C-alpha cells in the first residue's frame, strides 16, 4: 500500500485548520510517510513568521492517506436483495 502526506496548518486557539498542503511524493509504507510528516511539520513552522506563529498559536497537523489499488465498494441500497 502506498501513502501520500497531507499537511494542515492549524490554530490551537480556534481549533481551525486553514490550509492543506499535499506533498508531491508517494511513500511505500506508513512509517516513512509519518517520519517525513514530522520533518516537514518542523521545517514548515520554522519558515513561518515567529510573531504570527506565537500570536495564532499555529501548529502543523499531518496525515498519511492511503492510495493505490484499494477497490471502492459502494454500500448496498436498502431494500434491494444482494
């Protein structure tokens, strides 16, 4: 299973996440995706203005989304026999 990394810039004051950044890379396993998530979260915060990060209490949340050949099976409709 492959994974993609998505970063979310969030305010700890409001609990809202205003931006999502899809990283243009695929990872072969969850571990490598998660490790990249921690690294990129740190470097993203370091690039932001110190005053804005402190004022809005910004943090980066990330997720590793599965991609690949998992079939999408729609749910059965009620009342229709299988």
